[in-house]
């Protein structure tokens, strides 16, 4: 770097990442000199003064950007530095490497200092001063357990999304952080929004024996002046309390507490009974298959345009038998014949596509049913687009999390109703809780999971049917809080058009086990034996 700088300034650039960043870096998007935000100032100053810095701050606060700056400082502050960037998945590492490239390319002085860029076998940037920045993905997801990073040594280790790093991966990284004989002063900076209330990242913040080791930074959004004028709006559009707690207050969640608030579930109890005749508006059906435990759950939800309420107007469980999946297909066909205003049938693909195929075949055979178009298969792990409460942009979320989040949101707004006589569902909603938080998302308790999934699929279908519903904020998995939730939340407006009520012929009585034979043209008719029974609630 051949810029005229005096000795004092040079020392500051070397010693102080904040001075380095604000003196040398050009923000790639604005092409203006980089200015650290509130959290970045705290973090960069801490990195100057401490060897171990752990950061938990809210989402979209500039953590990743800050880590990028730290990497650049780490490589340029002295010759022959080795900087390792580590993240739980490749895209996160690539984001930092891309940011590094953009910062380098935005300043001709820095651009000249780069001598090599590699993308394989790992991301690497080499500098004319002999330093390097290398990016690694940790291996637990690929069962390689941080293998590739294990052989590395470093003067600085930067871990982004550190709460999502598995413990076995920490074991690979720890020796590098500890530095060893030749690099005793390795700096480590780890940052994340919290996820699990366990694991290494959690321990760094909660284990008192680490008090003197790690310098900890925690800035909830409510204490971040950069967000002062937006906190209320973000809180209001945050789809659920878990997201608010983890992603914005940057607190570790309490696992094991309920998903749905008791008061919300209680207010969802309605006077009506399960009855097809209630199907007057847009109706969607959700189907969750479970061959081994719960049987097949079918939920029929209608969006009542007049009240703006989602009504669970019917549900049943096709009981577990050898033929339960086939019987359920038969029953779905029958139900969609009985309720002609079923606009969509969203089914879980967890048991393969056979049932989906059978339902589609029925649609081809009898085009008037529209089943080939109405029936859509979903995998709970697939990613769906939902709106981010901070940026307003569409982001990808796991369907299961987004669906549960939507259900919770609708419940919170008191816009979901089911018959108060369905004590089983009431109990299941109250008892539904997160048993563990995993890297791919929360795992819920088994009891009630299937009926809740069926309801969620129906709600998701209604959301898809009407573009207005898509604005309903849905986001991360949820888990009820320690704090009480505000009444905030975007309100989902009912769609403007209205449809004329229709009446339907059949009414089921609640609480009865019904046995009957179904004869669906074109499908092998069989009578339900003991296993073919279904419980109508
Ligand atoms: N100091 C800054 N100046 C300009 N833009 C910034 C700054 N810090 C962050 N950003 C931008 O803000 C957005 C969010 O930052 P990011 O680092 O991805 O947040 P986080 O990792 O906390 O979610 C990014 O698009 C980034 O480009
Ligand atoms: Mg980030």
C-alpha cells in the first residue's frame, strides 16, 4: 500500500480495525467511505482490545459485514497472517468471500494487494504481504465434521452464524482458536443470532468459567439506536414470539414451552360443530399421512369472508390399517365430491408420491373434480418464500416452520376457530411444544403433530389461493416466550371479492366412529373393515 500516511496513523491502522475500516474501505454499494454502524463500532473496538470476542445481536445488524471487515483487517494489518472464515454452510462462507472481493475491488489500493483468488478446494484470497484469507464450511451436515478446516492454523478465526455450528465442528475449530505453540495469540471472533439454548455458542455466553476468556457482546434491537425508529414496526410485523426473541432480542430461547398460547387456543373455541354445511366460502383441505401412529389426518378449513376468520369446519382421522393410505385417498376423493367448494387439497408428501398420483389420476378420469389441479403435494422440509419482517424482501424458509408460524399468527389474531367440543384438538394444541431445536429447525412433540400439520396445510393452501394472504408474515419456527407478546402483527385483510353461499347435503355427527363402504367409480371399491374406520370429530 503506497498511500502517504504518517507513522501514528499506520500504527492505528494496524492496531485498530475500526480506524482501518473507516480509513481504507470503500462501501461497495454506495462507493462512499465505509462507516461502521452502532454494533460494528462496538465489535470492531472489542476486536482491537480482546483476543476472544463473541457477538450476539439481532438479524440484519451488519454482523456478516462486520466480520468481512475484520477478515480484511486481519489479513492486511501485518505480513503472513492466516485468517480463517468459518460458517455452518457454504453459502454463508461465500457471502463473506464475496463481500471481501467487493471491498477489495472498490478500492484500487487494496485491489492491488491481492495476488490470488481460489474457489477450490476451499475459498482462498492471497495478498502481496504474504497473508491469506481462507473460507471453510463446517462438516457436520456432510458428515465430514470440520475435516477440511482441521489441518489449518490461523492468526485469526472468524465464525459467522456460530449458533448453528454443531458441537463436533467446534471440536475441530477449537484447537485452531487455541493457537498452539507457534500462534499463541490467535484472535477469534464468533457472531450469530442465538438458536439453541445449548451447545458451544450458548456456553460461551452462559458458562461462568468462560467469563474471563470471552469478551461478550449482546445488543438486542431494542437497545440499538440504529433501529430506534423501526423497533415498533419490526415487532409488529414479526410473525411470532420466538422469532422476536431469538432474531431480534438476540436471546436464547427456552425450549420445551408451548407453541401456541393458551389464551389464543382458548379464544379459538367456537360454538359450531363439525359440519360440511358450513362450507360456504373458500375451502381448503390439508392431509397429513401417517401410516404407523396417527393414521391419516384430514382437515377442512374455510376462510369466512364475512368475519375474516379461518374456520376448521371438519376433520377426521382415517384410522391406521395396512391400507390406510389407499383408504385415505378414497376418502379424500369422497370428501371433495361432498364439498364442491374445496379449492385446494394440500397433502404431505412424506409417504411418497403414490397417493398424490392416485388423486391426480382421479382428476384426469373425472375432470369435473379438478383433483389433478387442486391436489398439491408438499414436503415439510422444502423451502418456501416468505416475507422478511425487517427488509420486506422474500426469503426462503422451511415449509414446516413457515406453516406453524402462519398458524400461530392467525391464532394470535383470534382469527382461527374450531368446535369447542373437539377436546382432543384443544388438548393437542395446548400440549404442542418444541422438543429440541436442530440445525434444520425445531422438532415438535409427536402428539398432535399430525392433526396440526393437516390444519397447517389447509391454512397454507388458503394463503396461496389468495394473493392478499401471502402478505401474512410468516417466518421462523416459534415457541412461546417468556415475555408476553404484544398485540402487534400485520393484519391479513380478507379478500375483497365475495362468493355466494352454497349448501351441502351431508352432515356428519360428531364423535362417532363411522363405518361405511365407499364406491368411487374407477377405483376398486372395498368396504372399510375395522381398520377402515375413521373418527369424525
Ligand atoms: N456499515 C455498513 N454500511 C453499509 N451497509 C452495511 C453496513 N453494514 C451492513 N450493511 C448492509 O446491511 C445488510 C445486512 O448486513 P449483514 O452483515 O448481512 O447483517 P447480519 O449478518 O447481521 O444479518 C447487508 O446488505 C450489508 O450490505
Ligand atoms: Mg449474517
